[in-house]
C-alpha cells in the first residue's frame, strides 16, 4: 500500500506541487453542493491528472478564462506555493468533465503541474450542473476568478434556454440566487430586468407576466428593438425636447421635468413625454395613465404656480407639456393587448 501511494504521489509531485499538496487531509477546504438541488458529492477529494478529465464549456463563464487572473494565479503559486485552503476542482463523475477550474488548468499547463486536488460530483440534470458550476465560484475576490455579472447573466440565459426556468419570477429568483454574495444588488436587478424585457419584446411570451413595469434598465432594450417611428422622429430628434418619466419614481424626476420644461419654453417648443406607470392592483392601467396629467402633473403645476403667486387654473396650461404640438406616448405595459415593440398613444 505504501509503495502504491508513493507511486501515485510521484505522478503529481513537481517543482510547485509537493507531497503535502497530494494529501487530501492537508486541504482545509470542505467540498460542498452549495445548496444546489440535484447535486451529489461522490467520494472524497483526491488527486487527478488533468489528462484524465476533459474541459466542459461552462455557460456561467461568459468570457472564458481571464488571462489577467491566470497570470495573477501563476505568480501567486510561484511566490507562495499551492494554497491548501482554496477550493478544489470539481468534476462530473459521469462524463469526466471538470466543472470548474479552468484558470487552474491554464496555470498548470504553464507551470507543468500535472494534476490537482479534485472532488467528484454527480448531477441529476443539466440545469443542476449549470447552477452548481456558477455557485461553486461564488467566493470573495482572490487569485481565483469569482463570477462576474456577465457570468451570472450567461448562466441564467442558459437555464432559460433549456427550460429550467420559465416565468419572470423564476428569472428574478435565479439571478438573485446565482449572484448573491458575488455581485451587487444593482447588478442583479439590471440583469433580470434586461432578460425579462428582451424576451418580452422578442415575442417569447411564455411565462411572462401580463402587466409589465419599465425602468431605466429595461428602457435601452426597448430602444434597441422598437419599430415605433415616434422614437426617431420625436424622442431622439435633437430639434425636439423629450423626456422619459417613470411615474413610479415621479418625485425624483421633478427636477429633470422642470429643467426640460424650462429649455422647451425658452425654445418655444413642446416638451414630449415618454411615460411608464406603476401597475396598481386596484386600478385599471388606462386610469393610471390618464392620472399622469389630471393628477400628478396637475399637482406639480399647482405647486409651481403657487410659488410664483399665479392661479394654476389659469396659467397651468402654459407648461410645455400642454403645448398644442406636444406628442406624448406611453410605454406598452399590457402584454395581452399591446404590441411590446410599439408605444401607446392616449
């Protein structure tokens, strides 16, 4: 037994990998399923040759290996040796594919390291494999390469394409699950907003919610895919004055509205508004839209006129959003009755 163990160890020992690194008991890292359903650890960590496993294209690695990280890891190993409290490489026991560890493989080729400490894993489905491959890289920034927002988005799109997630809520939960602890909350929201908006506009309506809310993350997706001529003729026309207003954040947009109104007034031009409204459970969408002018903007007109000592009923119509040439549009928000590529004119 001793002779066999020594022979096996000799397969891996090299300039940067000593006998201690070949001993699983020396590694303090505890293998984990990372809470992903459908994942089973098989056996315990053991040394495997890189030649005994094949590369798997990980959907959760959007850009592949980061050459900068490869160089950083290489330098760290040359300076400090192998870190025995770092994660091991996971491999699929049914396919002999390494599920992660591409950066370690690239460094190993450069430093002539023949193998690594690996942990066998079995997956019930491709979805479980994709989720595990992404979650197993959720760790603090170090010489190994933690996942990026692009990685989370790529993995989520793969899960959507294979039918592992279906609804808008599934998308939100998946992005948050994959990204939590590694990317910021703002990045998480930007990813699921973008994916939800894209599949709606592209006609992939299965699993989408009937009523759609818009925000600054989703708006660029609409702009890239819309077929409505108003966008080029009015909204993007540099000779016109236009502004997107999300009524869900109306109070934070007041300064922008006033500034745009001032510029339009000086130019004696209308202020054209592109508007999205919050979806309210106890109010019809058309009613909420109409209240933009009868309630919210009317209240703003009243406040400004009161400050100036003017009667809002008499002078309120002087604001440039009431200009006779003003062309206002609402974002499409009813997926059952409105074309997601065209604006709504009320």
